[in-house]
């Protein structure tokens, strides 16, 4: 059994869980299941990614599929190339923010539609496990292509570059795959005489991760960006995970901004230009987003957490934008896919338009709807823990929502509790209406219940 197949993607420890033989079989199984004529592939900067990508390509080629190799890329470059080149699918070899001895793959079909557990991933797993392949009449053709110029041009379309004011940005690629795209944007800005300068931190792609695994969600990984913002007197800091499909923002004082408040900020920006549109959000933290969308004349739609669910709901609703508090941001004009490049560009446009610092753009919202951020607890049994906490609070007659895990709304505060899809973890998020002390008190109360 291939244990590297997860709920949304492929991910496993190098060796027994994921190796070149398995990558080859995945390539063949993907081709048998989807029957594509042409597929784009890319890989991040991990030392194992290029060999895995070559094996994956050989599997596709042996099934008669033409393969376009994009080189070293982030995940969203594969998404972009899939819909931009109008090919039949795309695969990125990446383990994003997982440990150095891991790797994986993210799969899409035509139009950059995700291939996940209930949309073909388990079928591909079954074919790869059983070696159920076909004898192609002829081998596919392998070509290489650089889509970076087209990708950068696409990114420029989300902002009015003529209205950008002078800004200094700290950009921290974390030695991941984002650096070359930043360089491409920087060159485009120079040609267009856009007055934005970049202060680059941990910029070069390096599979040894000399500065740690690129995962800005970990508090210990934030100081490099925060300190650089202060040292350079920057207007904003931006940091990415390994395959840069998530970006994390820091204000001019070097303070980390919870992704929850960036969702509201981007919703505001989209609805200012496109009123009455739908905005998709996840159930973990909701009040700030719902309040902003309502004030801006839009319609907030809640979806189960996870990129496959968000993308599917966005397509159903034709939503212009979707955001998760985990720093995944989705855009209709980006084939409903998530991007780690579009959000910070939009925030640059907001800084220029308002003349306000980033701290001022989010301060009022943080005060109105303070939150805990996501807190993880290791537990023996996720289901039993959630049931015990639900039973404890039901006497208070909260409003119950089970869109994803358990959400209980008490009027002045609410929480969401859900199990991780990949680990024996409980994930807790608490928010209130204007009472940060209440948030702290309720986190402590629920943590004590979890510890029982």
C-alpha cells in the first residue's frame, strides 16, 4: 500500500514512502486515470525534487503523454501554466513546509482543477499500487518551457501599477522557491518604473534549508523577517512557505499579521471594485470576514476548510475571492486557485491607495474581533475530545455549526474545534466581539478540558 497518498495531495518520507520508483508509477497512474495528451510538471528546490520529477516524467512519457517541464517552480506556477497553456493537467513535486527528509506532489487536471481524495487521487493510488498501466503506442515527447515572464505579466494585471506609491518591502523566500518570481517582479517593476524596492532575506533557493524549513506559521521562523523590517525601516514584510502558495505579512513595526485579518482586508479590496460579489471563507474564524463583507455589500459564503473544498465552492458560487486564515488565498481570475504572490501585491495597492500603514489597516479589525490564532493540541482521540467539549458547553445553549469540525457560537464569543487531516491533533480557534481578555480566558478553559 502506498502511504504517501493523503487527503489532498501526495506526501511522504523519502525512501519507503516516496522514491523514484513510486514517482514513476504515480506518473503512469495519473496518465491512465486522466488520459491527458499533455501535462506540465515542476519541482521545488529540495534536493530530492529533481530526481523525483524526472521519474514522474518518465512515467507520463511511457504512457504516451507529452510532458512540458517548467524547471524549478512553486506550486502556483504549475497551476498557472496548466490553465495558461491550456494543457490537460499539471503536477508539482513539493513538500512545501514539511521536514527536509520529506517530499510530495500536488496534482491538478485541466483548468487547474484539483485532484484530491474524492476527485481522483484515490483512483490514481489504486492504479499505482496495482501497477495497472497500459502499453502506449508511442512514447510522449518531453520539452522544457519557461513560463515566468507570462506568470509575472499575469500578476501585474491584479494591480494598477501606475498608482503604486514608493514602498520598501522585506521579502523572505525562506530559501524556498519564491526567489526567482520576486526577481521577475522586480525586473518588471524596474521596466515600468514602479517605486517599490525589495530587501531580500534568505533569498536563494537552497534545499539544505540553512535557515530552517520555510514555514512562517511557526513563531520561531518569524524573527528574520520581523528584524529585517525594523532594520531597513520597511513598509511591510512578506514571507513564504517552501512552494510559496501561502504568504505571510508583517506590518511596518515587524508585527506578524494573522492571516484571518488579511482575508478581511482583501475582501474589502475586491468588493470596492466589484460590489455584490461572493466571498468564500473557512469556518475557523468568521466574524470579522462576515462583518466586512456585509458592510461592503458582498455575500459571505462559508466553506469547509481545505483547498479542494474552497476551490470547489468558489466554482459553484463563482466567487471572486476566497480566503482561509491559514494564509491560503484563492482568486477567480487565477482559475480559482490559491496564490502566494497576488495577496501581497494587492496589499501594496491598498497601502498606496489609502496612504495608511499596514498596522492601521488592520488595527480596528483586530480590536473589533480579537482572536487566538490557531492552537494545536496533541490528543489520544480527536473524536472523543471534541465530543467531551461539546457536552460540557451544550448547557449554555450555543448555536452549533458542523461545517468543519465543531463550531459553537455564544453571542459574545465563539470557537471552532477540528481534527487535523494528517496528524492526531486538535486545532482550536477562539474569537470574541471586542474582548481580547475573554479570548484568553476561553482558550485556557478549553485547554483545561482538552487536558483531562
